[in-house]
């Protein structure tokens, strides 16, 4: 098997391939042009979107040529793949703004679109002004409705209702592959396994229209060891935008993964050599050290080394291993509230450790609310929802709060 494909397989980026031998042969003969598509349905990518782009970087490193396709056209209708209901329609202006934001995120992660080895395109360029009659005549005639309905993405949506506008999505994504083949010589599409049906349809369209052989490769949809969707937190998805998910919270997600996920996540979400990864997770090694390394590496890749250093310092301070407390999530609250007695429910809500006062009340009742003690740096569980937090707990103008086992906040009292 081609060396680049071996790398992808070893690191977990291999679920299905339309023709492994044919693709391997094509890649051995010289650099192949491939693409990954993502629709700008929000202002930021989340970590789940990034799985194919980690594979993208491995492919670039092996000398192949990658295209990051922004779906400014397809996002106007929405992809039914992996969805149980129709996407919310966004304005064209919002989609354009999202596309610009996502392109900037990918440009940073991939090390820059140089137009030669790594480039970007937007399917709005060929989809926005399509003549529908001509499209049906030239492209639609190659698609079998019976075959389309056999794919999992459509069968799943048939149970909850599939709109005609979504039914067109496979035709449009297939047309993307055809256009990228014509414009850039693209012969390979990679993506999550929920895209298998769309990828196969694109390959078949190119074969019918151009008589060319193209390929598809999909990756597993990543879940945690307990079967949950990877990248989901109490606050929602793990976004790349620091205004949505802070670098500290981003770091903490990886620092707190289950032991069973460490090796797999190091292989997929870092570029550390495989031998070094095996050493980090070898029998007898402290799994917390491997988790900290995972968190640092992924945070540095997404947010840069400086933010990763800050997050590491804040995490070590929070968990008692030294570090810099100033790097912890911090809020400023009025001393006057502590002087009269700050209701603990209000305190956890105001500090952002609970999304509502009812959630803060539940946190306290369940024993998950911790506050700095008056005489030491240790934290004390507060279980009385009527408890008042006073100035006795303030040391050097601050106190520390913890929600559950993992979420900390440093409160500066002014």
C-alpha cells in the first residue's frame, strides 16, 4: 500500500475506500489532487469538522495536493447526511461571512493556502448561477432515484421527512467533484463515513461524463470510548473560535478524556511520531501525563503555542501542580456582595459555572459546588443552597470556585 495511505490507516483515518489498490497505484505514480468539503453553516468549525483536515495535513506532508472546498453553494440548501431534521436556512450574506471565517481558520491550521500544494475554492462559484433545466438535462439524468434512496443518509431521513430541496444535495456534491476534476484535476475525495453515498455518486458521475477513474476514502465518525460523539461538552460542541470555546476550555476537554481514548486521539489529533505516542501510553506510564501532552499538542495546533502555554499553566494551577493562576478562566465580582454574604447559587451563576440559577441550585444540591476555604487553598463542597459566601474566603483579593470535578473559575474581588 502507498506510504501515505499506510500513514492514514495507522493513525485511524481509514473506514472505506472505493478502490484501495487503484488509489494506491495512482498515488505511487505521482502526487494526486484530493479535496475535503465543508459547508459554512456556522461562523466556526468545531473539532468534529477537523478530522478530515488532520488527514489533509498528512497528505500534504506526503507531497500530495489538497483542496479545501467551502460549500457556499451547497450550504444554501443543507446536507441531509447524518441529520435527523432539515437544517435551518441562512441568508446568503450570513453564509458568505461564515465562509470567510472558516477559510481563515483552515488557512491557519493548514499553514497557508499557497495555491500550489494547498488551495481553497468555493462551490458557490459554479452552483450559484446554475441553469436548473440544463443541470437536470446534463447532470440529473445520470442519477437513479432508487439507488439514491438505498444510501443510509437518505434512508434515515425518509423516516422523519426528506424535503425535495435536500434530495438534490447529492447531485450538487457530485457535481462539485466533477467541477474540481475539470478545474484542478482532482481525483480523490476524502471525508467522514456519513459522506460515503455522496462520494460514490460523484465518482460515478465523473466516470459517466468524463470517462475518468476517481476515488473516495472515508474516515470513521469519531466517538469516545463510551460511545458518545467526540467533541461534545457541557457547553456544546468544541469550537475552534476562541470567542465561543476559550483556549482554556478547549485544553481542558482534551486533558479530561477517558484513558481508553488517549492513544487513539494522540494518533488522530496530533502529529507526534507513532513511536513517541506508543511510548506515552506504554504500560506503567501515568495516563495524566499523556493527557496533558495530548491537550497541549491539540491546543497549540488550533490556537498557537502561546495560548497552549497559558492553558497549560492555568490547568496546572487549578489542579495543584504549580502553574499560573492568571491563566485560569477569570471573572471580576464586587466585594460588596461578599461583605453582605454572596448567595452561593448566585455566585456560581455570576461566575459562569452554571448556565442558569436553577442549574446552579442543582449543582449545589448534588454536591458539585466547591469554594476556597478560609484558612487554606483547599476547596470545600457547599451543599446548602441557602449558604452565603463571605469575605473570610477571600485570600489576596481572590477565591477559587469549582463546578464538578473539572471546571474551575478564579474570582477576582474588587
